[in-house]
C-alpha cells in the first residue's frame, strides 16, 4: 500500500512536471531574450544619452537603470507565463513575518538605490571630480562611477572605495574641483632685520606669486597676503592664491609645492640673514 501511494505521488509530480515543461522552456527562452534585449537596448539608450547629454555621470546612471528595468520587466513576464505571479504575491501578503524580514533586509538596498537616483539628478559631483566625504582624508579621491547602490572613488594612493549612495547623500560632501578653481595658502617666515619694515619682502613675495605660471590673476581670484605675526625681526606672511583645480592631486598640490620652493630660493638669493621658512 505504501509503495503504491508513493508511486502515485511521484507519478502525479511527474505529470505536473511534463505539463509545466513547455512553460518552463518558454519561460527560460523568454528570460534569455529579455536579458539580451536589456543589454542591447540599454547600450542603445546609453549611446544616445552620452551623445546628447553634457553630464556623463547622469547618462551612465540612466543606462544602468534602464538595463535593470528591462530585466525586471522580462522577469515579470516569465513569472506570468509560469503562473507564479499570484503565488508569489499571496506568499508575501500572507506571511507577515516573512514580508517584514524581507523588507528589513532590502531596506539598505532600496535606500541606496533611491539615494543614487537623487545623486544622479542632483549632481553634486561629476566624473573625475575630486571629493571628500565627512571631512575624512581617507574618504577623499576622484569619482570614477555612480552605480545603482554605490559611488566609486579612487584615492590618490590607488585604492578603490565603494561608498554606499545613502552615505554620500547623507554626509557632508566637499567638492574640490566643481568650480574649476580653488584657493590655496601657505606661510612664509623670514628675518627682515636689514629692512626698514616688512613691506619690501611682502612686495617681493607678492610679485613672485603674481608672475608664477598657473596662478590665477583675474578678479576676484587674485593673489594676496597678510602679515600673520611678527616675532622680533622675523615676520610671518600668510600667502593666499587661486589656481585651476581640474587635476587637484597633481596640478594644484604640485603647483603649491613648486611655488613654496621658488619663494624660498628667491628670498635666499636676495640675501636675507635667516633662511626663509615656508610651510
């Protein structure tokens, strides 16, 4: 009797499998076609967006979004063919605890996805902009990509950091290159014992900064300096200058370094009694 019951159950399952086999085959073919079309259509949409949009970050994000939208549409059709749409809906609606667990597990994914949408349209940064998150030097680098869940930045020492979009949207973000120019500053301490006052060395330093290559001299981005402090015959000057920021790491920082070295050499050549300290 037991063997007969087992045989009947297996036979019933086998008949159901044979009944569903054509649907399974059709669903599999449709899923493959949906993935293929999603890739082709997303590339087509991406090509047109990149050609017409001046913002490659937004174009890339919309391309990725369209790809997953087409795949999701294909998956919905597959479930419809298999007759599982109602079953899945009933399971999710009927199992309250399961729905809660699934919703809690997907909370971060949904939050990061929505944050990615806001970042794509709000555009606080562009591809290759130098940004810093939360005033943290370890979270500073060039933007490489905005994905559906993460923002990829490459640090100046070559590390790839994948930041959750929600974190990028929620935390304070510093963009060093958005406007195309940025102000830099440094201190110059020099002994002016043989001068009547600090005016001569101030003018010497200011003229040198004005004439240095890649230092901006257009209003309101002109170089200037102030006397930070005086200790006896040593005067400390605070030099401010503006420069182009498209290449923040090599362009801006190397320019500052070269400018500081040039001022030190200039003051030494002009015979100041104490070697100039530049920092």
